[in-house]
């Protein structure tokens, strides 16, 4: 490998693969160091963890070069590192920029004294700080010197100003302990939202305004100084929730200006405009002096007055602002209703001169994902899911929508290429991880410009992925993805897995997962059927919303319909069916365990809800629990009964369980607490049912550490093989 001499042995040992940057022989030598085997050309967990994972991507002003990041994982070291590369779009030549054992990420092109440079985050100085380097990776300079880590950053268009995202103390729920008890790890909690996702909340991210003189960043002001709120919003928000005006005089930012109990039940975030010259802030979503209506905190907001006001007050999620190139408009993604995190996401255009708001994707029956402005100030491009795939679209200020791509794939929109009619995107499918593509706007033609994992694809046999439709019990059309084993032989019989999706309203699109990987399941000899059951985006609003308050109704019938439909095929072994899923998919498995009429021979539930009443009071984002469950367990419905979601809780049907079950959970999962899996496991064992419990003390709703991921995969397949193959 040409650049081997440039990197330390530590880095080399952590780079499990750089296949887009190496020859086959070199790739094999690195694989050997990681003990990765591609036996018979079939996917393995080791191969999956060996793949490079493309992260951030940015194009230079001339549209001639990309800078992008790739994360590599070492199972042996139980670590990951993120490396930076540039790519010449004309020659397709890739140059590695990372030269140390430290992770580097978030790279973007900037100009300093008319010279092209790259700004990026690095831990080279011990903490995470902002650095710059020349386009060839030389002349590295640390430009931020903050006492705490820099979480993210965003430059203005002239590169003279920027925003730094840093943590500040936030003690609205957990009070500080007495100063003379520095070793105490106890917490005195006074309000809700004291925990979020996987951490106890004692800090919040804030955007800091800073100047950049070409050598050093000078922090000027916390835009939320003295405010106990967060921007970007936790737990997943980044610089996409911030935006600079083209003239660099204003900043738009996303914020939910609520704390504690009010925060816990509401999804009402807004777009705020900060004016640098005056130091003033105004809310673009609501009129001055807006006051939210009083609410009942123990009931869904669906029928409460906040969602039935006269006028457009943007009471749902509003986030990810972006100025038009001429600065006349701000666009953002907008949900209509408060308390409903899975509402259809609309594209809102706000005219700064008049305050007029226009929703330009109203003709779609689905919500949008990413979006970008074109240079003409009239056209916007966006991605959206429909029938299990995320494709690219365009719209104008009149709301005239056109479809650009129509692929069995998922697109992630990154930007418009300078000086060309192309879109910069990432593309993945159930058969391939993310690669960077250029898409012709005129005809939707997509051309790959990176080949990060080409070596793997050249040496792996992928199973065929097909769409399958069948009729539901009420005569609706149900879409499923079916993944067949490599070398599939229809004359044979195969064990088959029903995949139960989470969310509960996340579509089964053409996603690529490094854990719930369908090609890995297929390589192990299983057929996988993944239905887009009731409650998922991409099939209209009626289909999407049917699940709210009805966790155990039509959506569960859809699962049974899908597995019964494919079980009619001669190549499916009806005596070897399994059901697997995570989150709401885990709930689905727990519920199916008591209602499957002996269809299945094995179950696996990851981070699932077992006891819905218990879950209602354990989760942190109460808007989710209120909307989906309708109200607190002690509140009766209109018939004077406890709501069906509580009456139908999986734990109440354990007396019907008769099938081996594996329960998996992360103990830092605050969305669904690990006590759910412990309870399910205990119930199964008390009933004498074969069961296993896999706990991860340091993992959250996901499994992120390499060796934990390997243990997850091995336990997963050992359980399935034991009950479906022996």
C-alpha cells in the first residue's frame, strides 16, 4: 500500500479495511491482520465489521475534489478510528490525509487568504479541537484552543466567522451536589428529562459565535447565553440544525425552548434567527409573545387544544434551517402536530421580507428527509421514502414536485455540485453499504465515485432482494422486502425469519445495517421477509397513523399475513420459522410469543417493550409514550376501560408462551429500560421455556462497540441455528 509508510503501526492495526484505496493483495494482508475470513464467498460478522463506513462528505468550491471521512473498526482492539481522504473527481485518485493514530472527522473545504484548505476535528491535542490543513494533508494547524471539546462547527460563506458547538452546564433536572462531597456519585433529581437516550443530563450543547482570522478561532458569544436549552437538539442533532445567512450577518438555529416536564411531553421545536449586529433573536415559527396552551401532561396531545388552533403556529418539530443562496428565504423541515415525533415532515419555505410560510411538498403522501437549495433560488431537491425505497425529488416555490430517481436503494442527499447539474449523494441498499455518488438531475443517472468496500463486494456473494406484495386481512396491499440466501435453490427448503421493524414508524426501506444485516442473515442460510406493516412511512398517512394507540391490532395481523404468505412457497420450511426484531420490533416479538398459534420455533427480541404500563413510566421522551399509548395507564378511555395498549401488553400473555426466546438489552438504554428484557427472561424461565438473556452494561439502544457487536451476532445466530437448524 503506497501510503503505508505514512501511518503508524497503531493506525494500520486499526484500519480493518481501506479497500477503496488498495490493491487486492494489500487488502488481503490487512484482512489477515484482522482474522477476517470470506469462506465460500459468504458474508460473516468479521467481514461486516471489516468494512469501511463512509461518514461526512464535502465538495470544494470548484466542484473538482471531495474530502470525506471513513470509520474503521478493529474487533481485536475493540476500537474505531475515523480517517480523512480527498478524491479528485476527474482522475478518481484518492489521497489519504490522516497521518496519526488520532481520529479525524467532519472535514470541510474552506478558503484562507484565497488558499484552499481543509478544516476538520481532531483529538491530536488531547481534547477534540478544530484544525486546518492544506489540501494534500500537510501544514496542519490547530485553530481552536477551547477548554472543552468542540462537538461540531459551521463556517460562514466567507470563512471569517464560524459557529462552534460546545457543552455548557445544564442543571434544570439534576441539581449539583454539595461542594464538599466531590466523590459522591449520587444524583438529586427534581424534574423530568433528567436522562436522555443514554446519559444523565447535566450539560447541553450550545452554538458559540466565533471569528476566524486565518490562524486562530476567537470565541465571541454563546448564542443561548443564560438559557437552559439545547441547540443542536439532543440526542442526535448536529450542525445541520444551524445555518448561516449568505452575507454572514445572521444565524438560524433549531431549538426547543422547554425544560423538564414541558420538554418531556412536547416535540415543539422552532427556528430562531439571531442577528449579529443587534444581538437580537426572533422566532420564525411563532408570533412575538406566543404562549402555548395549557395541556394535560398525562394524555396524548393529539386531541388537545395545542393541535387544534386557528392559524399556523408550527407546534411540531421544526428543524434543519437552510437559507436560499440569495438570502431571501429560509427553508426548514416541519411537522404539523405537537407531541407526534413521526408526523409527516413537510418542507417549509419562509420569506424573510414578509413572514409568509409556504409548504412545498404538500402534494406528496409521504414526508421528506434531507433537502438542499439549488443556485437558482427557486428549486429545492430532497429525498423521501415511498414503497420501501428513499429516492430523490425536486420541487419549486409553487410546490410542483418531480421525481428524479426511481431505484431500489436509499439516497442521502448531501448537496448540489458546483458548476454542474448533478447532486452529491450517498447511496446504500440492502446489498451494499454507503458509497458516494453523483446523480444527474436531468435523468436520475447515478454514478459511483467511491469504492470503499469494492474488495468485499468483489469477493462476496449477495442474496437477491425482491419486493413482494400480498393482501392483508382487510384487503389492503402489504409490501415486504424478501432477501434470499446466496446460491438460492427453489427446489430446497429454507428456514425463514420474519423481521419485525422498530420505530414504531420507521420505514423498512433499502437500509444497510451493520447489526441487523439481512445479507448476513441470508448468508447464514435464512430467507428473510421484512414487511412494511401498518404504521410505516411511504404508504400514505392512513397507513402510517393506524398504529397509534393500536400496537397489537392491524400491524400485528400484517406480520402474520406476511409470514403466512411466504410460507406458502415450496422453498419455505414451515416447521422452521423464526421472528426477530428490535425496539418496537422487540415488543412485536414479545407480543407474537403469546399470539402466534405455533407458527414460530424461535424468537429474538432486542431492546423491546415487554410491559407497556411499566414502559410508560420508564421512558424519557413522554411525547412518544403519550401519543402512541394515548394516556397514562391510570387514565381510562371513553368506554371507562384501561386502554387497549395496556390491556394487550405482552407480559399479560406469558401463560401462552411456548417457544424458545432470546432477550437482548443494553443497560444504558433509557428509551426502553433493560428491566423489560430481564422481566421477559424471568417470565420465560419461570414458565420452563428455553430462554437466554444477553445484557450489555455499557451499550444503549444500539450496540456500538466492536466486540459487543461480535458477541451480539454470534449469540443471535447460535440461538437461531439451535432452534431452526438442528
